[in-house]
C-alpha cells in the first residue's frame, strides 16, 4: 500500500536496497551485515573514514557508530589507525577481509540501481538521485521557530 508520507517511502527504499545487498552477499557466501554495518560500509566505500564524519553523515551519535565499528573490527572487517592529518583522531580502514566486502557492496549497490532503473525507468532513478543529492538546507527546527513566534 502506498503511503502519502515521504518518510515511509524513504525507509521502504532503504530496506529494499539493504535487503538486496544482503541477498547479494549471501549468494556469494559472504558474511551479511546488520543495517548499521551496511550504512557504515557504504560510508567507508565512499571515502568517509573518520568515525565522527560517518556519524554526521548517518545522523546518529558517535557512540553508536563506535559500537558498530567495534563489532566490525571484531569480525575482522575494519581496523582503527592514527589519522595522518590529525594524530589525536583515528580513521577506519578496511582489512584484507573488509576490502573484498567493500567491492561486493559496491557491486551490489550498482546492480540494485540497475535493477531499479529496469523497474521504474532510468529517468526516475536519475530524478531520485538529483533530488537526494540536492542540498536540503539545515535541519528543520520547529522548536526554535515556535519560540520565535511566541516570545515569553
């Protein structure tokens, strides 16, 4: 059933992609990832290696990202290293086990995008990418807006 709410469609789209990613990994006898691990892996795939930046991209706490990264480290997918540009910080790098998973994750996302284009059309996929790549501006802060309208 279609929902009139964009957020529902966004979540359904995320789960559609994530489910396809998991299926792709299982078909190749690779370990599957949790939703959190999938999102971290996508960030690592796109070159985001600082945990604080991953957290900001995902809109979650640094602590939540750290917990996920520690799980991934325990599984042998990632390791922490000193950030060469800031010795006080750590970066996350893929291990020998994690690197093939990254390549498979990239291939899966590409295959899922192609499959989506077959189903809804290349123009629709291009429009989705354009809409979601556009800067939406700062987060909406209804509390501040309300306080500004109703002082005192």
